[in-house]
């Protein structure tokens, strides 16, 4: 949105400048198109929130603009210098990888025109030494912008991981699970698809901590997380809900299919040998989302079903039944 607004103001200014002061009507026409596309992109983004498509439109137009501007403006008033701004736009909008590809593609077009001597490039302002300096400066600026964007991307990735991942089990944390579950609920409402959720915890986990210590308890949680992650379907979501409790989000499956999936996980856990403590068991509370449910009731139903699984002797999958 910021780049589109900046583009609109810049193109608008240069339209008046080129049309009424310099009388460069071809460049003024390009400025008019740029102004219109920038405004249209802002409106489109505000209404649809389709960031990727809006980014592609803005980047594509700037690409076409700089190529056309270079061709029509030739080397007058050092017009070639304006291409230095494209790497800033492309890399900031599209990220360091895709943005660099766009930038190199533009440089390829510009340098090809320079090599072919299109326009009046080989006269006056741009001799070989000047053009070499220009190319070197362009490369240096692109490298600096690329490194800065890469650093931002790396920092953002680390922060995002800290915000979404449980440090101990390397699975989604409660905050991220809430976000995903809410999104799945909205999708289920919109498309009328099935959605099941299971909450489970380790039976007698307090005894493990008291007997063997918290370090062993932490290792049990880590090992359990690896087991479950390898056993769930690709479209399922798994994470640590808190303490020894874990949450499973199972979209597009019936309640019966979800129960079979939970039974499979429960069985694999019972058959796994955990270092130091031997085997463990887990109790599952399973429920299906309905149109009358919401996020809070769904979690409450799972919790209630898991409590009943504990009361029924543990090491089982209990399905919530509305009374």
C-alpha cells in the first residue's frame, strides 16, 4: 500500500512536470498510466486484501515503466539513473529472492538496450567509463538492498518461529493453535465441511515428574511430539496446548474417521518404549464441530470428553456426546 501510494504521488507529479513544463508527452502518458495503476492497486488491495496479486501488479508495472522510460528517454538528463530505484521497489515488495530475479531481469533489458546502442546512448553523456561506473553503482546498491532485506527476512522468520512454536516440543504453541482452529472453524462454516478436534494428555504425568525429575518429563514430551507428528495426516494440525496436554485439529474428516486416527496414535504411543520410564499411555477427548458450536464450546467439549476418558480408566479415546 505504501509503495502504491508513493507511486501514485510520484507519477502524478511527473505527469504535470513532463506534460506542462518539459512537453515530453510520451513520458507524460506513461506517467498517467502509472498513476492510474497505482490508484487501482490501492483500491484493489483495500477491498480484497490480496497482497500477492497486488504486489505482482505493482512490480510488473514498475518493470514495464522503467524499461519504457529508459527506451523513450534515452540518455537525456541522465534518465538512466532512475533505474536504481527498481531494486528497492522489487526486493522490498517481493522479498530478497523473487525481488532479485525481477531486478536482474530489468538490468538484462536495460543492458541489452545499451549494448545495441538503442536511441542515442553512445553519444554525449554516457561514454564507456561513465556507463561502467553506473553499472558498478547499480550492482552495489542492489547488493546492499538485497542484504538488508535478507537480514529482515531472517529476523522475521526467527521472531515468527518464537511466536508460533513451543520451544520444548518444536510443535505449534497454544497461541498458534488458537489461530489455526479459529481459521478452520470459519472455513467449516463457509464451505460446510467437517471438522474434528481432539485434546489428549499423558496419563499420570505428574508421577513421572515426581519420580524421575522434570528433565525426564521434558524428554518424554519431546519424544511424544515426534511420534505424533510422524503419525498424523498431512492436513492435520498438532501442537502443545499446555503442560502435558496436546491438541489435534482434523479438518475434512468425519467423527468416525477422526476416532480411528486418534486410536491409531494412542496405540502407537502405547507401543513405544520411552527411555528411562518405559511405556506411557494417553487419554483422548474427541468432538466434532457443529454449526451451533464456537471456539470456546469446542475446546470445552474436548476437555469434558477427555475428563470422561480419565474416569473410564484412561488410555482410551472418548467421543463427546451432547446430553
